[in-house]
C-alpha cells in the first residue's frame, strides 16, 4: 500500500543526509533557500513543516526531487535523464534571487 502522508521526521532525515553528502552547512543551505539557520534545523528534526516553495528550493539545492524529499520516492528525473532539468534548476535559482 502506498504511503500518502508526509513523514516530516523522515523528510528531515533526508534533507540532513543530502546536505551532508554535498558537504553543506546548515548556514549555507539556509542562505541558498532563503530561510533562517534555525528553520533548517527545525526541518531536519521534523519539528516544523515548510511551504511547497521552500521544499522546491531545497530539492534544487540538494540536487534531488520534491518527491524524494517529501515521500522518499526515487524519481528517475535528474540532470542526465531529463533535458529540462538544467533549465528548471536555473529558473528556480534565479527565482530565488528576487
């Protein structure tokens, strides 16, 4: 049976693992996605929920998908398999600069 609810503790574990894999500090990630350092800590501990906009920004900077962050599902769309990936990443990054 498919799990339909977001487990925010598990999502936080995935965020922390991906951040560590990329050798990013909480401060670097917070700055990249335009949230506070403490909010990143809350997300990683599953203590707070974040907006879809923030989840999208996290996915871009952590080089993953929203589906993986939120639900733990592996999506085959990545830089190598989806030609629009780079364009989408560029748009989301430039959107963050507004």
